[in-house]
C-alpha cells in the first residue's frame, strides 16, 4: 500500500506538472499572438471562376489563398474569413466562413456562392452610365475576434469597353429597292453615328443617326426605319421611327432612330453568355438589323431590308481572368489593376495590422482537403505556388 501511495503521488505530481507546463505553453503562445510576436494570417490571393448556371442563379467558385506566417497552424473559433465581389459597387457575390483553421504557409480555402442573375441588369446599367467602364472589386478579410486583429486584401481592375463605337462610320452603303421599274440604288447611306442614350431601369437606348443621300431626280420619302436587336439570339428589343423623312433630289437628309435594349432580358442573355454550347464560354454575338419603308415617286411603298447596315459585334469576356482563349488579342478591352497599397511581395496582396506578405510554403507538396466547419478546409501549396493568377478580375474583349 505504501509503495502504491508513493507511486500515485509521483505520477500525480508528474501529471500536474505536465498540465501546468501545457498551460504555460498555451498562455505563452496566446500571449505571443496578442503581443504581435506571431503574425495574423493574411489573404494572399482570391481566385474566382464560374460554375453551374441556371435561369435564376450563377454559381461563383472561389479559392481564397490564406498565408499563415507562423510555424504552427492556427485554428481558433474566433477566426473568420469573408469576401465580396462587386462590379461598380453592385454586389455580385459574397461568402465567408467562421471557425477557420489554416496550416502554416499557404492554404487554399474553397467556397461556393450563388450570384442572383437579377444582379446583371443593375450592373449593366452602371457600366453604360459610366461610359462603358466598370470597376471590379474583390475584398477579402481574415479576422480574429480573440486577437482583435485582421488582415485584408483588396483588388480592383478598371474595365473599359466600346460596344457601339464601330457603328460610327463614314462608309457609303447603297440601299436597293429590288422593285420593278426602279433603278437601284434608290438611296445611299453615307454616314452612320451611334451613342448611348439616357439609361433607365427598364431600357438601355442607343441614339442612332443615318445621313441618307438621294441620287435620283425625284424626291423619296423614308416613312419608317425599324430595328431588331438580339444577343446570342435572345430578343433584346425592336421598334421603328415615328416620323417620315423627305430626302430631296440630289440631297441629303439625316434620319434619327433610337434603338432600345430591354434590361429585363439581360439576365436571360447572361445565361447564354456563360453557356459554352451557344457561342463558347463567355462569348456573345450582338446583332442589330434594320429595315426601311420607302415611298417611291409612283406612290408605291416598299419595305427594304438594310442588309448593308446590319451591325454585328462579337463580345468575349473573361470576368475572373480564367485564362480563356481569345480570337483577337488586339481587341481586348483596356484594364488596369490597382491594389491601393504597397506590394512588397510583388503579388498584389495587402495586409492590415499584423498581416504578412510572407508566402511560406511546403516542399512536401501535400494537400489537405478537410471540409468540416472549423476544420482545416485547406490545400497547402508546394514550392511557393499559391495556385494564383491572383488578379481574379475582368478583362473584357470586344471583336468587331
């Protein structure tokens, strides 16, 4: 009994010593975090791509790369990761997770969020109102309630397109009536001009002008010019002029026409734009067809398709910089990246109060993919590769 008591006393003392030692270590580690000896994990990159698309929603798949500069993993209940993707301040996708655990070095956290397709018309309206310019912004934050510290990454890119600029042309195009006893061409269109009108929630107007020349001895009346607009075959708008224009003999008259895209159809177009089976992933055909009703000197009216004035643009977008093939690299829309901060690592990442641009990596190349809440849900990268083309943003391409 005496020996047993001695043994129990000894082991009990060792157990208490071990517990105290662990408590001291834990307190030291926590204190090191609190004092800033250890760094708060920072956001190194955000990579996005499109997933499944339906008539109502579009899945945005996000890999958020977190850089943990500490020699040990961090897994505190108070650690949260949040991100937002906006286009001209229109929130397109948002996601996050609480109770995140990250290993030492770089880890990739996978998220899926749903973009409501009804966000497309407000973005489109803002894009046109800004002179076909869009600022795409990705904000990502890692925060610790326990430590009271956070690290942020903000990425922006300025996008500029010119969807209707090619409509402005001084090319002379004939208008043929293809009618008996009529010498063609009955008219010439010597110049066309186009500009965006005042955008509303309901429609996006295009103000168009046609300089029409009459090469005949008799005056001609253009009683109507109509249009039909489609994008990837989706009917976007149709209409016609409401007044007649008299084109004098050997004279010129400017005919004005306002075409309008129905914004309520933009979300339907968006689905075709992402559907690879239609024209290719993120590829669209914009097509505007015209017709004219012309009153001949005989009093007869003929409807003439204005095939030579048909306006077509192929629109390609690579919104999240997925590296899509482009048929005409020279037609890529102008864009500039801006972090709004110093980029010591050269990767565009920014950190706030204790965040680190250090990109520690694992040489083993192992990958963890636990997905439970509060689990690691991480993918460690090897040899310094964080898996990023980390711009994650929007070059738009327009091919005439």
